[in-house]
C-alpha cells in the first residue's frame, strides 16, 4: 500500500526549508556587516592616554579606511600648517613622536579648528591611513602617518 504525503507534512517541510534559508541569509548578512564595517576613533588627542590609543588604532589600520572625530584643542602644540593644502598634526605619544599629514582636498572630510579657535584642530570624517615611518628629510625621531580624506559618498560601511 502506498503512503501519501499529507498537506501537513508538505507544510512542515516548507517551514523547515524556510527556516534553513533564513539562517543562511542571516549568516551572510552578518558576514557582510563585518566585512564592510568601518572602524571609528573619537577623542581629544592632547590627553596622553587618548594619544597612545589613537597611535595604536592608526598603526592597526594601515592601508584601511577609518572614521575619525578627534580634537586637538591645545592651541600651542596641535596645528602646524603644511605645504599646499596639507595640514600637519604633531602628536607626542608614549611610543614616540608622530607627524600626521592630513589632506582633505576634494572630500567632505573635515580638518579645521572647529569652535576652539586658531591653532586647534578638529578632524572629522572618513580617512585612508598610510603609515610611512621615518622619512628622509624629517627628523629621525619622527614617524610620519598620512591621512587622506575620503568622500563619505564613496564609503560603504
């Protein structure tokens, strides 16, 4: 005698298949989130602990795009105008001296003095990191790091 499949069995099979597809789709969505997630850093880099954390964050994100919202409100040490449209931000951390070469030309990334006044610096937006280390004509105790502004419309995150 042949056994027929009932409507309840078909519905149960469809439900199990739908649950499996949902789990797979959820796993793919989570993987895509982490694959395109943009790491962020915020803080006042005039504080030693924040400066140390910032340097570590930057070194761990070489050749990556990051989002920053940092301030350097101490007007006597934060802002040194560079050549052309580049801004140089010197930071003294426990691990050494760093010069950040910042260029936001043609992007919506911000590098200005915010509400702090002349000499202060606020960086906000997406930046591509390039850790260059010691460069030929610069002091030998200074590591150079380049932050190139990235327009937010081109960033997936």
